[in-house]
């Protein structure tokens, strides 16, 4: 009986991994159209965001002093009315090992600091892909707002999607930077 189970298990494993297939999968058309970025941890991406903020502005960086966890995500209070939220692919409570799925800039409508959102978004996008130009950022943010009603995100082929969510009945809106991996 054990031999039969082992043979069946070996057959299933052989079938699932291709059993001796020497061909290399061609890049999927999706990669060509949307691009991809390397996997990065929450700790690294928050550090990259902070570097962008500190090197290019007088805005507040994300600080562990203003960090809380809620619903398997990390929330950083940046300034009154604006928070950075980091969503890992799989939450473990260890930012040094968790790969980031997406990051959100959460904004309270009519906040006294709402005017800082576009600058924070620029740094969040550049932290996720420094190859995206300022002109591309402006275009992506405009396109994301225009696509919001359809619930779609926008992409320029450089490995991240940008989304915008605004609920008319709600007191907040958010921009999303979604990372696309191979």
C-alpha cells in the first residue's frame, strides 16, 4: 500500500512540475504591458519612502513613533489627516521579512494638510519605482482619478498600478500604489 501511495505521489509531483521539461517559459504578455518590480520588504519600502521625503522636502517621514497595526496592515500617521498604510502580501508582524503587496496614502477630506497629498504621492511612487519620471507621476495621478468611477487602476508599464478611491458618502479618499511582481 505504501509503495502505491509513493508511486502516485511521485506521479503527481512529476506532472505538476513538468517532469523533465527543458523549455523556458516565455515572458507573459502581461509583463510586457504592465512591467514588474522586484519583491521588497515593508521595512525597505518604508525606508525608501522616508529617503524620498527627507531628501526632497520638509514633510514628515513615516516614523515608528506613529506606527500602529490594524487589520494586518501597518499604519503610519504622517501628519494630521494623512496616513501611509503598508499592506504585506502575507502579514506576519515582521516588517523585515514581509513582501509588500500595496501601499496606500489615506487622506481625510478637507484636512488642513490635504494640500500635501500630491507631494507625498510623488515620493510614494518614486519609492516603489525610482525610474518613473515626474511627468509620468502627474499623468498617472490624473489618469487614476479619471478611472476611479470605473474602479480601475492605471499603469504605464513600469511595474506598479496606481489607484484612486473616493466615496462620496465618506470622509476620506485614498491613493493606492500596487506592486506587480513576476
